[in-house]
C-alpha cells in the first residue's frame, strides 16, 4: 500500500515536470484566480473597517430651546437611557455648547463679533445620542418626535455621516457582489485550463496507461498521478500568489491607509498570514483536484 502511494506520487511529479510549459500556464491562470480571491478578501476587510469606523461617529443631536430647564432635559435623558437601542448619551450644557462653538470658529472674526453684539448665550443645551446600531436611529428619532418632551426640543439632527454610511454600505454590497462574480468567472477559467492540462497529460501517457492496464494495475493507481498533478498545480499557484501579496501589501499599505483609515493592510496580512495562506492553498488545491477528477472521469476510461 505504502509503495503504491509512493509510486503514484512519483509518477504525478514526473507528469508535472514532463508537461513543462503547459503546467506553467495552468499555474499562472490559477495564480490570477487566487490573486482575485485574495484581493476580494482584502477589499472586504478594508471597506468593512471603514464602515465600522464611520458608523461609530454617527449620532443624533437633540437641540433644546434656550429656556428649557435642566431638570426636563435630564428627565428626557433618563427616558432615553431606558430604551434598549441606546448605547451612550452625552449631555452638553449651554455653557459648554457656547465654548465649543467659539473653539470651532475661533478664527472667524465675523462670528466672534456677532456673539459679542448679542451679549448673551444664543445656544441651547444638547444631548448627543449614540445608538447600538445605526439602523436604530430612525426609531429614536420617532420616539423624540412623539414623546411628551417634543415641546422643549428645538430640533433633532442626524449626523451628516449618516449619508456617508449609506453610500459606503452600498459600495460594500456592490463590491462584494462584483468580487464574487469575478471570482466565479476566474474559478471557471482556472478549472477549464487545469482540465485541459490533465486531458493533455492523459493523451500524452496513453501508451503507459495501456501497459499498466495490461499488467493489471488498479484504477486508483492509474488515476492517482493525474490527481497528484492537479494538487501540485494548486500548491505552486498558492505559493506564488502569497509571494505576490507580500511585496504588494508593503507597497500599498501607506498609499491606501489615508484613504481607508485602517486597518493597515500589511499588518493585517502579517497577523493573518497563515489563515490567508490556508484559504489560498485550500482554494488552489480544491481547484486542482476538482479539475483533475473531472478530466480523469471524462477521458480516462478505467
């Protein structure tokens, strides 16, 4: 049994090297396929991280009328805290709101002069409400509008990042679909190329296969080397793909870090190296085995 496995592996290696440029072409197509798979993974990580970061900045700003007593504001704050959707509530007093406003516009002489002419504090207190999930802000807004506290509220604003979130979420969904579509196309192409490579190997070794049949070789012994050849295609393709991703992530990391804001693509690649390589290796070997088995069943009648 062990000797048979050794001979199957040896024959598979011989076939792999004997086919030469055909094997190289098959590996290159698989490398492109695995590169697409890896790129889709990286893009998904970057877009998801960007979406999470922006979502964390989204909140609802509840602006109160100037004459609203603090007791009523704290009463509303307590009512909001009782909602399951609420993650955090920050109270900003009138004085703090004015100080923050002056700080934001400290270089604007016109605004500063206007405040001086008013002679008082034109700003009301604010509650900054953060939900556990961005989808829950609509419910919170409806609660504020329909509650008994609506008469003390001047206005309720969604943070402008809400628009950005919706757009980024749409981009994320579209990129996943596009990535999936491209990956499927590349996988089909890789299977067809590997399939034809194994088919060529079968035709090339027709005489040897006939001799093995005459001497009573088992079906597995005849088929095995071609499956080994397919596995080798997948292994070499995954190794080349991972070697391409290393310098690529080093080069891309500083260039896309400012655009996406994290995580650093190189750091992610290094920290998840074995998992990432395992995915590429698994996909590559699966493609090799699948295409080999199909070709063997189609063209090798044993």
